[in-house]
């Protein structure tokens, strides 16, 4: 009878341990969430939080909607990178990363930034134009689902970069995280690892608040569930011309483009050279890109001049007084002569007319920026001073995206977007998954 009495405690112990282990495994995720903050310093950059490695090093990284990968330089990670592994030349991971060349570095023991036979590539600082060539590595990325569960992404690819690539980045950040059309961008890696939809829901906050980025597909909490049911839809366009990381032009093949057909101020269409609104399939010039690393929307000089003229005329008709311009803005106004509304200052609306007569409308909250006491300026800038070579004609910047819900459905190559959330009495600080 001794044997049964021994088996009962052992079986009970099995029941106690193994169900607990199974219960600790989170369910299959549908989507992942990341906070989005705006640097209130001089940069106006938008950034999120990244946690990587066995010691869970946490740092902030600038969000680049057109960036091809994640790069960073962090002493905290460098000093505890026990699970860092190089991506070796000729491997499947190197082919996925579309690496350029192979680095041989014989420091012993090898450390992030110096490993032998390592798949390598250029990383770009989009603010300084500096390119850094270094090896690619991989480590465990820690992410949180919209349910609040923590997950591991083993073998997440990135570049441990030269410190020079941190120049020009917002002070709280250690690098940049790319969301472009590549297989090693954040959303592509999460989609591959968890078999979720390759989709980015981006809700950019204004100063002093926190927005969210959701990767994958999930329901939103109210009122965003209702807002999402009536989003405008326009195709995402792919620029066919590679420009080899020249930031004057941008690495166009990995960026997101939309088809702007015309621009209106109030009900008046600007008189534009329409060839600028289309992408030249030989040079890659023209068209309309969307970049979170541009603080304000940049326009080809002829488009910018037309916008300034019509906006000033329309503002004058509303008895809004113009004052001296403040660089880099070309039209500034006396704020005491401008009324207010639920969507910011009561100024002429600016419409980007897209395919199928879909309008992306910018009200005062997204078209006017305060530069000093009593002075507000039109928050669009000349995109072509001192530049050479083909350029994108329009680059929609972060300020114009603030407090809009934007869904970049990479899988179906479509952009879905809301009108200003201020019209619905809400903002990106309230954006949540259900």
C-alpha cells in the first residue's frame, strides 16, 4: 500500500505545477500597442518605448514611418548584451534584411557593433542626413499586446549603430524605429512572428499628451470604434525608384505615398503644375509622401507659393491680420484677429483632394502653429530650399497628422484616416483598444 500513497502526492504536485505553467502562457495576440509621445523641445519629434535583450534594456526611439529598420546606440544595452547575436552573412536572416555587404571585425570577445562575418547595411539619420554602415544583429524584443500581455519576439533584427546617428534625435531617445515597407520593419516582424495582419494604426498626440500606435488588427474602445467605422480610404502608392538612402530624396521605395490630385483653400483650388503631383517613374520625383520625421508638411516651392497666396487672400477676407513672417514659416498672423472653434483657430480650411474625391481636411488645429505670444503661423514649409536632384513634391508631416486616426494597412496597401478627432470631442490621448 506504500506505492499508492506515494503516487497521490506526486500526482497532486503535477496538478499544482503544470496547470500553473500553462495558465501563465498568454493567449494568441491580435495586436500590439506602443505609446507615442511628442518631444516638446526643439525637435517636435515623435517617439515610442522599446525594450530589448535578456536584461530588458528599455529606451526611447524616434518613430520613422518611412524608415527601413530599427537602429540605436545604448550603453545600458552594450554593457549587458548577453543575448545579442550577429546576423551572419549569407544566412536567411541576411536575405530578409536585404543587407548590403559583409563586415569583418576581429575584436575579442565580439561585442555589439563589432562582430565577424556580419551581414551589414546602411542606416540613415533622417534629420542630419548622416548614413552609418554597420553590422546587423538580433536579440529578443519585448512587446505588449492590446490585452496587456507581454510577449517575446526572438531574433528581432536591428543595427547597433555608431553614436553619430544619435545626433539630431530628440534628447530622450537612443535611436530610431522604422515602419517602412521592409521585411525587418517593426510591423513586418510582428506580423511574421505572430501571424497577425501587417497594419499600423497611428494616433499622433499633440504636445503634452500621449497617443498610441497599434500594430495588428483589433477593435477599438468607444468612441474610436464608431470613428473607425466611417474612415476615409485611399490607396497607398509605391514609388518604383530606389534612391539608395539619399535623404535629399528619401529612400522612396520603402516610404508610403498617397495620390493627391489637387489642393483647395476654402472652396478654391490652387493653380498647380499637376505633373508635380504624380510620381515620375523614371526619376522617382514628385508625388506625396507621409513622414512622421518631418515636423510640418513640406511642399515643392511652386505649390508652397500658391498655398501661401491663396491662404493669405482667404484669411484677409476673414479680417485676419497678417504680420511679419517667422522662419521657417511663410505666412504669419496676429492671433488676436483670429476667432476660435472646436477644431482650433477659425481659419480657412485646407483640403488635400485624393483619389475618388476623398478629402483630407486640415482645420486650424493642424494648419496653424503658435510661434510667439500673439503670433500664429501657417504650419506648412517650403520643401525645396537648397536641395538638388529629384524630390518628393509634398511630404505630409507629423503636425498635420496629430489627432487624426490613421490606419496604414500594409497588407492591402490602403490608408484609412479620420477627419479631425476634435470634431468628435476626443483626441489621440483617448485612443485605446477595446
